C-alpha cells in the first residue's frame, strides 16, 4: 500500500494555536477526532514525547493512507479508530477507553478530499456524490438535486450555504432536471454559472462554492454530527481536560460557541474566537476562514 506523505495530503490549520490551548502533558491521553491528514496528531505527539493520541476518522481512506506512517514512527503512543465522532462514546467504549485528557476537533474538509473525492470540487467534473464516508451516509448530492422540490432546495442553499441566489438557483435546477438529470459536478456548475452573474459575489470563491457547501453539509449531516459529538464530550473528559474546536463557517462556530456557553462545567479559554495569523495565511490559504475556540473542563466545581 502506497502512503501519501502527510505534508502533501493536507496542511493542518492553526497548529500552533491548537498546541497552545490543548497544552499536551506527559502521560496524558488525547483524542484527535478528525484525523484527516494527521498533521495535528503529529504535532501533538512531537510536542509532548510522553503523551498518547487516539485518532478518529470516518473516512477510511484517511486512516489507511496516513495512519501507518504515524504508527511506524510513534509506536503504541498512536492509535487510530475508524468511525464518526458523533458516536464518540461507543467508539471509546469499544476501544476500552474510559476518559481522556484532551480532545481536538477540526471540522474542516481536507483539501485532499476536496480534490480527490467524488463531488466535492467545483473545478473537477466528477459524479455528484459528496459523501465523506459512503459507509455512514446513503443519500448523495445527485439524489438531492434530482428529487427535492424547489422550496426544499432553496431553503437548503439559503440556510446551509448562505447563498443569496438560493431561490433562483433552486428554480433553475427543478426546470433543468426535467430535460436532463444532474449526474456530475460539471452539470451543476454549468447551471449555476448561467444563473448567477459573474462578479455578483466574492472574487475569492467560485460562484458555485456556496451551493456545494450546502449540499456537502446536508449529505454528510455535518451540523447534526457536531451537535451529537459536543453532547458526548463532558462524559469522556477528565477533570481539567481540554476541548479545542476549529470551525470553518458561521453555522459550525455558532454551535460550538453556544455549547460552551451553555455548559457550566466549561471554563472558556478563548473569550474571543482565535483566527490565523498573517504568516500562516500567507502560507496556507485554507486557514483564512478557520476559527478556534477552546475550553477547560472541570465538573467538580459545578
């Protein structure tokens, strides 16, 4: 099995900030529940030579490509589990793990997955799938586009994509699919480019980006998974354990912010959201929308 080097797979964001707020300590156990390319896991293991990290990912491809490299380098200090972080309690119970000392969750989609997996990129003409893990999700973007009614599509694009042309795009999709069913990302991109005028949005992103975002979030139940994951966090963190979350758009960040505020057992370590410094933005374009929030858990005092 060939292994894609972690450096070429995906550049992790806010790594210095993750280490600052997670603060790995000797003989402690940490979870990286969004393993991806393994960059954050590697950073934690390198920062504290006597800690252990259990990495979780529901994309089996990520684990198979990057897990063996870390396993070979760090031995039994590194363990990986295949699964969705929304089932955190079940995953840890199955692995024989009761409590951990810190949890990292990076809710972003890896650049490797965007470029290589079917349906994620507006620039590659691939089947309209968009499932991060076909084993966990059954509904595809193709099914959504070809079967949902106009109102439902419009609401989806508006809420999950924050797309201001949502209703116009939804109407055009319903009209077009009568003649030709949507099969590939190219079909969807071509329609959006006809419907949405050039220069009507941000020059930094493609006109179809927000619709693609909405479909990806919906197909993979991303917001529901985040909510389920956060609810399980207090049950697995040791006292003085830390939670660090990285979000990439306002819906995710709002869920994390409201959760931390609503849980009296958490002391918020980031009164203001933490974003990337100029030096990182110069090197890693993906960091521009990353937002980090962190908290310290201690239920004894509450």
